[in-house]
């Protein structure tokens, strides 16, 4: 059972919407619009969220890391009033120092191409979420 969900499709801060992104099966990946590979083009920011299922919460330390063959082409940012905050360096982990409960906590991602690479629908990168989860029903 997955106790924490990663969501896309324009999730809203503080509610329970968005579509669950695949859990390792790559059937529902986070995808950006097609990018031009003739230069280092960056995608538009993509709004994502994480939340725990009802009855569970994280500790106050959540780490989200791009992981995979092209992890250095993904950048993450915290949310700043429904807009992306400052994007981290490509490939760096995003640290969230708040407790995540059963409502959306929004963050942002973007990806990029490397000049001269072949055009491809790249599904090699996952977003790895590391945290401790416990029941909050007591």
C-alpha cells in the first residue's frame, strides 16, 4: 500500500485533487510539452503535489529527488503562492521541512534538453520521495 501519493494534473494546495502519478510502473509519468533539442530548451513549470492517505502523515523532513538516467535534466522548486519558487540546480533534491498530511502540498518541476540530443519521449527519470510516515489516528 502506498501511504504517500505524488499527484499531477494541476493539483490545488490544501485539498485532495490531482491524478496519482505512477508508482514505478511508468504508466502515468510526469511529462512536459515537447522540447527543442537543437538548443538547451527548458519546459514550462509543471505543478505537482504530494499528500499522505487519510490517517497518515510524514515526519517534518521530506526529500524529493530526480532519479534515473537523465536526472540532471530535472529541476524542482517549492510553491510560492501558487507559483514556482526558486528552482534548484538541475538534479538536486528538494527538501520539505513540513509535516505532510492528507491534503495537497504543492511543488513544481521542470525539465530541459541538452543541445544536440535526439528527440525522445524520455521516461527514464522518477521522482523518489524519501520520508518517514506514521499514523496520526491516535
